[in-house]
């Protein structure tokens, strides 16, 4: 299927240029009044679809005489620029770059006849390029396309394609190939926070910028391991455009930019005041939302300011609101093996179920919304359970959010600007995981480990389990909510300008401060209090079994708790986390450093100094096993860094430009200093004006995450294989213990950070071509390859258990000798904790395995990006914009350490749920005051749950319809998931929610209505 798409795309790329070249842009009625040039250009862009690149500050004083006639877009542009002192030329991407013509008069020309052509003086080529800064470079440039591919998505694109927020936008990117946590995840280490993962290399390898500046990391670690940037709090309605550079950019931006850079650029100008209100809901109930945003600004004398505020209210979507997630009976598993959840269970020492007293389950039937039944599990026994426990959780988390952005500039003089940008936000998120649970347990290795007890009331060894407490015992849903209160602040201030009217040097001295604070409240069950409530005080140790003795009548287990009793054994586990980043920088740029026969050479230099802080301060009781089933981690630390960097852009000859950059970064943390030099080389070759051949080679690095460096000791419930005891029982060489289920074990997984980690390093290579024969058509194809070395990963607990067996036995599984007294073996054996050989319970059994972060992994990927755009203008049917983007992954291989096999993520379908291809396309039709966009996305076949085959590709479509009701008043209708597609069905996906949450949404068809009102300014009321 993908080959067909590629063939069609190539055919499209060949045929459309001929069609584009064969057509002249049709003339149309243009009516733009005299006034400010910026406002006139914006109007022309709205009427014709032309795209302009210019510096609004430089054009702020420029005026135009307007255009009033039947004109082609090019003719209209010429009319607007006549006498303004500016001219335009097309970029290879199709946009019109507005530049200053220093020999032109800046007053409207007199209406005198033009001089004969033979007497005209030839115009010099424009010399001064106004600031056009493209993500991935600090040098202002005349071309939007550079040596490395940059994807641009405008605010109009976001709205027309139906994206409700930044995570929706990021998940649509064909380069975003990671299977990440999203707003459906109500558990884990950072519920509700969302990341972006370019190239599938992990969210910590993608650098996210706002207005070209770094923002503080989310104050919790992703999956308990790495740092990342939360994109869920970025205000969607305040975005002007997003630029995505997919490839290493460490030589320009420093650490983190191995897989690429995402630069989210907020609105920096306001034409009047705009008020926008958006509301919507879902066809199948739940998940309603509202959004109000206001942008305004003013200019007074030397002072300019822009303000924007966004208010968001999103209701949660509950599992019981979707027919395919409201019960365990929705599972595709064989009904004979589909068991109810164990709400009330009593077991013997070997975990066989002990029958509840007759009539017990019937007496409890009214609980949990009337879903309790008498259940049976084959080979285990009878119990009281429910199939509906999974229904009581959120599929999409609820959120209330407020964001404020302001940008102020004071023009001190013609050459100096003082500026201040502030972005502040608060987000209150509510999510609901499955209700709390409990099982009798005893403290062990910093956890409360499930342990049988001797019940003097029944005269036998027992285990009691409440798989979860019912909604009635909880009191209501609100009491069980996980609440995140997240406050963010980013501030940038400084001075920028030039060194006088005759100087080509520009400078910027900037200070940036960014912080992210989080108060997270998890409902938690205090293990000791639950133990005392159900079992009473300990009566000592039973001499026969070796277990604690309790006098626990079974009626206690089967008597539902009152709300007061439930409150007595539960409390909120409160984390107070904070991250911070500060940076001082000085940047010098000169787009005309010196002149070569082919043109001017550009230069940029930067010096930086800054610091970072990461403080994950968890509730102490979540670290020592005081809570049942709730584990957390601490990580508190900081580091400082300094950097020096440069860039050169040299036109070797008229068709070839070479760009090079280098940067040295040095980090200091704890007792460690770490430095790294990175470089990049880019080539741009234009054999003809419409064709760009490009390539780039760059190195990258990533300083170790603060969470990897400073993570404290934490625990988690884990499982694996006891290779040592298995091989003792089966001493023959080559015996496969992994497939011998008799040696499967549960244990407490432990981990902590390490300040001895080294920098990760990478090498990135791209080459490709951009063809833009007209401003209406462009097509690009780029190959990429990224290799990461010394990647930080936590050790595999399975590897540790294998090595431990080798060290204890003195030989590996193949009979090769192993030095059990080596320092390596001593360390490995110390990471595995076992019970004493004479223990009464589980002698010699594994109770804990410690894993540590190490620089051992490699990660290699390569692929092809394809993008094309075509604009068809007609005199009668309006204009049509076609866009297509696709990524094909050729290779993605990882290796956790040098002594383990290389893993191919594209063929290892069991462990890696990633697609080989992603694509998206849209067509926009504009006719008079009406605009309609159909957007579609395609995800290549994902592996099934069993990991033995790939499923069929999936498609999703959004539709938006916009209409200009009156001057300054516009209405838009958006339908997401136009054909109401459910998450892809997988008959092997027997784990709730029975589909892949990383790639599919349960929302279904959703509707949104948006009303935009503009007051004042161009085209305002």
C-alpha cells in the first residue's frame, strides 16, 4: 500500500509542475486601501493565499498607496510595494521575501509617465535583508529553505486541520514516531503530561523551544527515567507558527537536540483586538470542552505591546461512556478465560481461592453500581468479583487551564530595542485511575511485600485481597481523583539592535528564566492502617508456619467499608516538584560580514552561561513502602553550563552556499565537569533558481539527564525469571530457564541515579532536494540517518539475574567459565537480594533487584521524508491548496549494551509498537468568504499485541468549514474523526483498554464550533 502511495506521490510531483507552469495566476478584483504596508500585505495574503516573510518591526513605518483594480497576485504585490522602499523576490519554498531596496525612494512616487526603457537606470540588487531567522540557524538569511529540512505549520494550518491543542498537532507529525504516553494515561510517573518524540529516539532527545528559547523541563521524569518537555500546557490559540527541524542541531542549540528541534513561535503582533470562543463535545458523550482566547495590542510612541490570554475547560471522558471500554467483557479474549476482577478474595498459602461463605456474593451484589457477581476462575477457585472495575477510570483526563502571553518592546532609538516576553500558565488536571487496592503485606526491602498470615480464627494460613475498593466505599469519584496543579513561567528580557546606521552587525543580550512547579495529589492506601483494620493486632509468630498470627474473622473481609472507615486508611500522597532553568546569552550576527564574488558571507557568534535545577520531591511515604501499590522516586539536583559557538554561511559561488557551525559546551554537576565540542556542515546547491540540492552533516551530544544523575532510591513491583535456582535444579548445559514457567518470580525492583554518567554522542546525516518551479508548487524529499552512542539506559533486570546466576555458579549457560570473585560479579551479586537459605518462607528466593543507569546503549535510525504543496487558483471556483507529507523509516536498530544482540525495532514486533510509515495530507478550498479543509492522516500497520504480525494501516480524517459572516466576524465548524473510527481492533490485544493507547484515541467523532470576532485594525468591526 505504501509503495502505491509513493508511486502516486512521485507521479503527482512530476505532473503538477507542468500544470503549474502552464497556468498563469488568474487576475481578480483587488481592493486594498492606502495605509500601513504590513496591514496591506496581510490583506493581500488573506485574499490571494500568497505567503510573505518580513520583519514587522522594520516595516512598521512603511506605507502603501494601496491597490484598486483587477490584478494578478504578483501585480497587486508590485502595486503595494511601489514607492515603499521595499521589493520582493520568491523563495524556493514559494514564499515572497520582502527586502529593503536602499536605492528606492520611500515616498509615494509622483504620477508621471515612466521614462523610456532605454533611459532607465538599472536597479542594484537589494543589499539589506531584513531579519529572517529560520530554526536551526542564528544567521538571518534570504531563503526559507536551508541545508537541513524544516517543516513549518502556521496557526491557520492548526485551525484548519482540526487540531484542538499542541499534542494533537505533534502527534500528526510524520516525523513523530515514538509510542508515547498521552492524555489517556492516568497512572505512571507523569500522568497527563505529554511529550514529542522525533524519529522515535525518545522524548529526551527532542529539543522543544518557545520563541527560540528553552523552557524548563517537566518537574517529573518520563517513565521514571528521563527528563522531557511537557507540551500539553503550551497555549494553542496564541501560536503564530511551529517550525520543526528533524536532525541534530547541537552545534547551534547545545544539548538535547539530537533528534531535532521544535520551535513554537507565539504571536508577536496584534492588529486590533481578536476574541475567539470555541466549544465542542463528542458524539458518544463525555469530553466536552470550551476555550476562550483574547489577543490585543497597541503602539504608543516608541512602545509596542501585544497581549494574549487563553482559558480552557476540558471535561474528562470516562471509560463507562464508551461501549468498548466499559467492561472486561469487551476483551477479545475467549469468554471462558475472561475472568471478573477480584473485588473480595480469600486465598490459602499457595494462592488458591477459598470459597466465600454461601450467599456472600449475592449480599454484596448491589455494590460497585450493582455489578458484583459470584465468580469463578479456572484452577484458582471462587470469589466475589466484577467485570466493571475498568469502567471507573478516565480515558481522557479533565483539565482547566489559563495561559497569558505578553510581549513588549521599547524602541530606545533607531538602533536599540529593549524587550520583555512573558508566558505564564496554570493547569489543573483531574484523572481517575482504577480504585485503590489492598492485600495483606509485610515490610520488606523498602516495600510492603504480599505475605501470607496464620489466621487463628480459622486455623489456617491465609491471604486476603481487596483487588479494589468499590465506588460506594470510596464515597464518590471525586474522592479518588488524581489532581495535578501545574504552574509555569517563562520570562525573556534583554536588549537588541545594531551598532549604528552604517553597521551590518546585529546584537542581542538576553536573560531567560523558566520554571515549572507541580503539586500532585494521589489517593493512597496506607498499608499498615489497612492491615490493622482488617486483621487487627499481631499475635506473634506462628511456630509451625513462620508467619505472623492474626485473629481475623472472615466476616471482616466480606463486610464493605463505610466511607468513614475507608477515609481512615487512605490519604493523599502529595508531591511538590519543581524545575528551573536560567540562561544569560550574548549573540552577534552579521549577514554581510564580507563580500565575495558570489555574495555576502554571514556570521553569528554566541556566548551562554546558565544553570538548571530539577527537584522531584516525592511524599516520603511513597518511597519506603508505606503505601500499598504506590511507588515513587526522588531526584533533586542542579548543574551549571557555559558555551561558546559560531556559525558561518559562505557563498562559494552563485549556486553553492556552505554553512558551518561549531559549539563547545561545558557542564558542571556534583564533582563532575563534562565538556563536548559539536560541529555541523551544510551544503546548498542551486543549479537553477527553482531547484535546491542540500545536505548536512552534524554531531550532537546530550548531557546526562538530571533525573538520571540524581534519582534517589525507588521501588516498583517487578517480575522475571530466577535463573540461579532454575540452573541449580537443571544443571545441564544450555537449559532454557526463560521458557520454564516454574521459575517465574515476583520481586521488588529498585533503582537510583548515578553522577558518573558520561555524555551521549550522536552523528546525523541528511541529504535531499527541494523543487519549487513556481510560488504555487514545491516538493521536497530528504534522507536522514541518526546514530546515537553511549545512550543512557537503566540496566535490564533480566540481564542482571542472568549474570548473577553465571557469577554464583562460576560458568555461563553454555559452560564457559566465569570469575565469580571479579569486581563485576561482586557488584552484580550485590544488586540481587535473596532470602536466607534457611528462611521459613521462600528460602533463597529473590526479594529485590537493583538496576542502575549506564552509558551502554546505541540507537540508529534512518528514513526518508517527503513533502509537497500545490496551490491551484481559478477564476470561478476559488483556490485549492494541496499538502502532503510522509515519512518512511528504512531502519531503526538498538543495542542495550555491547554484549547483547542488536534489536531491530521494525522486525521485533513484540517489544516495539511503532509503525514503519506515517503520512498526512490536506486540501483546502477557498471560495469568496468560505473556506473548507479536509485533513487525513495515515499510520502504517502497527504490530498486534502478540507481536507476530503487523495489522492493516489506519486512517483518520478531520473536516473544518469556515465562513466570513461579516467584517471582523468569522465562524468555523470542525469535525474531528469525521467517519467516527474506533481504535483499531486487535483480536490479540487482551490487556485493557484492548487497544494501543499510544496511537489511538477513544474519543470518536467530535464537533467544535468556533466564533472569531475582531475589533479595530485591518478588517475589524
